[in-house]
C-alpha cells in the first residue's frame, strides 16, 4: 500500500489508531479524522516521527453532515484521490433493556454508527466512482450478526452497517470499487469504557478471563482485505478471539 491514500475516521484510539499505525508503517499516506483534536495531533506527531509518513488530519464529528461535507469538500487536490476509506468511527452507550434505555444514548449510537458512516461514504464514494477505483472498509461487529440482551439498539446499528455494506456492494458491482466489512467480537479498546461512561471496573469485567482480540489484530484483517489481488474481494470477515463462540458465549478461565 505504499503511497496509497487511506482515509480513517475515529483515528485517535483503538482500531482506528492501529489501522493508522499499520498503514503508515507500510508507507501509505493518511487522512485522519476524529473528534478529539488534542489526541489527534498527538497521534499525527507520533506517526510522522516514527514513519515519516505524509498525513492530512482534521477534527471531525461524523454525526454532523454539514461538518463532514465541508471537511471532505475542502480537501486539497492532492488528497482527493482516496484509495481506501475505513469507516471506523463508532461507539456503544449503555447496556440497558429497551424499555429502560436512554434516548440520548440511542441518538448518539444511531447518529454515529449509522448516519455518520452514511455521511462520510456519501462524500467519498463519488470521488472513487469518478476514478473507478477504491476500497471501502466498514468496521462492523459480531453485533451485526446477532442480538444480545440489553444491547438491542447497538445491535440494530451494527445490523444497519451490515445492510448498508451489502447495499454498497450491490450499487458498486459494475465498478472497480470493492466493499468489505470487518466484524470483530471482543476487542479490548476504549469501547467498554465509552459504553459504561468511564467506569473502568465494569469495562475490565468484559474482558476478564479471556484473551480478547487487540486493535492490531483487527488492523491486520483490514490490511489483508485491502491488499488482495484485484479480482479477489473479501466481502465479510467475522473475527473472534478463540474462546468466543458467539456474542454471549465466551469461555472464561
């Protein structure tokens, strides 16, 4: 992927940051976007120092369609050739029964996981169609294949990502643009910290007694998918730690 341009949303932690690190290591040029500007600047500084890679970065909340449109349409000409889009920005809020859920949590998940992905894709895909070249990678979840107790709305958002990915593939089948979804199970990131609003004890309990996937494991899967020969499409990859059989069945030591 040397000299290819990779656009990553949610690039300041977890899977997004590891994708940035791996592609920088491989010699790619990076467009990095995230909400936390101070952290984004630190990520960019670290990557540039270690890999001397070319990076264009900007603060972005994917929930704002106007902000997404303005940011992408303001890209300098040399950054308009986007080879890979990694729709990584996403989150979960709360773990509640549907009838006890918080509307604010629902809105945040729907606006980020579904609408944010749509907003970014709507701006980037036409650039790829114009060149008849590109690859879209949507970071889904095992929650897009199953529904687990107290996770109905989050699971619904990831089912939507799965449906949107399949729809993209149908819409782009007559082009040379490939569409992939990478769907991890338990990955130890800030995901649970965010879900439980900073409760580290609750977050740690999610991964207790099992060796979960790391963000680097998922980044490796993304890299594998986008480096296949032109005629090979990795449409979907379900990635689990070896002691996880489903979203709820986990063997803990």
